């Protein structure tokens, strides 16, 4: 992670957003599990096509991370670990994988935005993630479905 880019984007944001939270209440992360994945998904966020994401609930438990909550500010990194955008969580729901909706798949903004596409890529993604914590994928794993709003992006 490029810490200077994180500080820079946050300092630019708080100049225009007076009621922003303290920096220690902000999450900093990249989408996906590879640099090219992080780049592609960050680009979709910055274009306004991606307004939702999903993650395996089990990873939060194993890692001891807090679940996202409404109002959480997130600094999004690209594949090089540079801060490129700030999003704010607007809604969080935990549902079994097989109950993720077509609407959520569409809001994730990936591929053709269909539920079928979402299921294909996320089954593979969750399988890789769960394998790292000695768990197996199934259609009923709990999935954290998060919606967000883009509130700041770095200029092109």
C-alpha cells in the first residue's frame, strides 16, 4: 500500500467534506485477489458502474475484521496499492450465496451484469478465498452484500 497516496486522497476529500469521520475510522483496501482484478474493479467504481460488492462472511470471522456498516468510509486502492477513490457504505446484508439477487449482481457492475455471470466469477473467487482458510465453497455460504456510493475519485 502506498501510504502517501492514502494520506493525499483523504486530505483532498476532507477539504470538501467537513463532516468526514476521523481517519482512524476509515477502511483501506483493494477489490479482488490480484492486481489486475483490483485495477479493473476500481475502474468500474470510478466510472460509476460498480456500486456494490460481496465478500465471504467466513473471512471476516477468521481475520477478526469488523463487518462493514452503513456510513463506513472506504479508501479504495488500485493494483499498485495507490488510493484512487473513496466510497461510503450505504447498505449491508448477509445472505446465503444462492439468495444473492439479480439486482445485486447488476449493481456489482461486472461482465454482462447478470446473476449467472456473478455466480460464475464469485464461485471461483469464494472457492479460492475459502481454500486459504481451510473451508469449502457451497451454495449456502453466507455472503456479505454491500452497497456503496462513490464520494470522491482521483482525477484521470
